[in-house]
C-alpha cells in the first residue's frame, strides 16, 4: 500500500509540475542610441539571458548571437523579475532579440540545480525589430499620455495615436496609476496594453508622477522601468531633440500625513537639481536643435501652487531658464493649458496635457508640431515650436 501511495504521489508530483512560464513581457525599456534593456517576469525563479542580432537580412540563427546577462558585481543573478541590458548597439540601427529564462529548481551551498528553459522570440515576421535612438534622424514622432490612473478605456482610445512604423517612442508623463500597492496594478493599468500594442518593439519611457510614488511597491519602480541613469531623471537624444526627463516627487510637503513619514522629496529634488546643472552644460544639450523637458507636475499657478511643483520650480527653473528650453510638457492638473513665459517663472512655454487627450509631436528641421488629440481622435489644439 505504502509503495502504491509513493508511486501515486510521485506521479501526481510529476503530473502537476508546471513548466516555467513568462507571465509578463518582454518589453523594451531605457532604449538609447547605444543600449536597450529588456524586462520580463517569470512565474518561477530563473537565471536569464538575452540574445540580440542586427536586422540585416541574415537569419537569427546564421551565427552565434551575443548573449547578455543580468549581473550584480560580476555575478549572474536569478529571480522572477528579469532586466537585461543590451550594450554596444549602433545609433539608428534595427535589432531583434530573444529572451530566455532557465528555472532554478533549488540551491544548496554554491550548487544550483536547473530545470526547463522558457524562451520568447522577438524576431521574424511578427516582430521585425526595434530601432535604437538616432541623434541624426531627420524627422521623428513621439506621443505623450499622462494621468491615465489605470483607466483602460482611456489607454485604448488614446493609444490610437500610436502609429506603427511612425511613432518612434512613447512617453507616459506620470500618474499612469493612482498608487502602487502591488505589481499587478502597474501591468493591468498600462504596461500590458503597451506590451500588446508596441512595447516589444518600441520603447516607452515612464516619467514618474506623484501617484507612482505611493504604495508599498513604489520602491520597485526601477525594477520594472529602468532608466539610463539608474534614477527617475535622465536624458535622451533622438533626432533634433534633447529630452530632459524630470521627477518632481510628491505634490504636498514631505511632512504631510498622507505620506506616513516616508517622503524625503525636498532632498531628492535638490540632488536632482545638482544633476540638472551638469545636464544643461553638456554638449549634447547645447548642440541639440530643440530641448524638450518632461515633468509630471507643472510649476504653474502662482500662489495656488502646492509645495511639490512650487519647490520643483524654484530649484529647476533657474537652471532650465539658462538652457534655451523649447517647451516643457506636463500633466497632473487633468486639464489642458498652454502657459506662456509671461504667465510663469519659466522663460519657455509649458504645455499641460489633460487626462483624456494625447500629445502627438512631429519633429523635423522646421520645428516641433504638437497636436493635442482627444479620445475620439479629434485634434483639439495645435502648437508649433521653432
Ligand atoms: Fe499628478
């Protein structure tokens, strides 16, 4: 009888054993002119790698493709969230990739016992590749959404502004969710919709809004949305535009009861301002034809401003005002407004996008044209910057 039970238990164990699965992604993050990071999540702990190949007409299996690993201090790491940076890419070139995760069954001292491998192949006819950013590209297009607050119908409608093969990049300018108590909210709120439509091949860049700072899972932000600097503020150069992505932190004073003694955003902003001083002095910033700033909370509103945007303005605007900024794109108020330099402390315009419109920007040597498009696809406002 005992033997029978043992055999039955073994059989059930084998029968119920599930192969490792990729449950989220893969999706592209932090794509620059020379690097790209791929993020994905497995249902079991695994050690992972990415193989990458140029899209040059050769079959993916034509030669051994270079492998890239997630490492920490020279050691490959394993877990369920996988984030692998591909390095050494050429600007404006097209690449494809595959991601693989080998299950870690168990460990004993320094020994690791592995199980099955799961792979997602992002190449071939279905996935014809992604482009690295290209500072020499003659015309570019990007779209901006913000303040979606995990409303799926808004995501679906506003992502109609995304045009495959035309839209180079997507910016999510903050408050894509209302709080981050768990990872599901991020994926259900906006990441899954992005992956389904474009994010395997076109990057989105998440500009942290004040709502993305809230909730116990908010400190995992960079695990899922890595950036070129390892901070939530960074720069990009693409076409004629030098992008400066800023993080304005929370909206109320750090001591507000709502933050439960966890907010230290004034210090964070001061450190960010020091970084920004170096950015505006860089050759990339000075030599670009246009300089576009993205920041979730706009420093507008005079005496009605809350502490967060007010202090961000006090710290960042004196620096940005010396940098010949073309335009700042913001959100947060949920209402459209176009704020000329006469009405703010900035010497450049601040365009605030509403929660139910998208910005579609076309950039070429003649200037930046930005259409404000509503959920039905109607252009509500048009702006040009030269
Ligand atoms: Fe906000």
